């Protein structure tokens, strides 16, 4: 489940719509990630995204209100551990794979036949 690369399945079907959204909201996501870390909630902010409502995290930006393809939620590693979405014995692997949150946004993409962590670089200023 945890990998250091973006899944090839992601490229065709998902990457286009995710990238289109991301360009519009990357600054807001980057600031939210910074706030989670600076307020000491977690060193590992995660943004679950889905087209349908889902229970992980709190809704951060709804697709309808912002004209996006995906709903964006916000949470962090602790919730993934509590929900057993990341097994205890894979915690260190996750932390090693987690990319620098000042440079990359950690998305958890959830769709009917695809669920995966995806790291997207924030645009250069």
C-alpha cells in the first residue's frame, strides 16, 4: 500500500483531474500542511481525496463549492494508525517514504477501484 513512487495506474485515469485541481488549490493545501506541522498536530499531514463523501479526515474543500473534480479532506498519520489503514509494523516504512511536506503534498486518493498515497510536488514560487 505504501510506495515511494506514483502508481502507473494513476497516470492515465487520475493524474489529469488531480493535477487540474491541484494547480488551483496547491497554495491552500501547502498552507494547511504548514499549519498542521507548525501547530504540532503532526509532522505527517495527509489530504484524502475522493469524488464521493468518505469518513477519513475532515472535509477541507468540497468539489462543488470550489468547482473541483475531487473533495479534499485533511487529516494526519495518527488517524491512519487509529483506523488501521497503516499497520503498526509499516509505520517506519511510511515515515521513510513520506516526502518533504514543504515540497510535496501527500494525497490519499480514494476511488472505486483505486486507493493509494500519491505525492505531488507543489509548484515553484
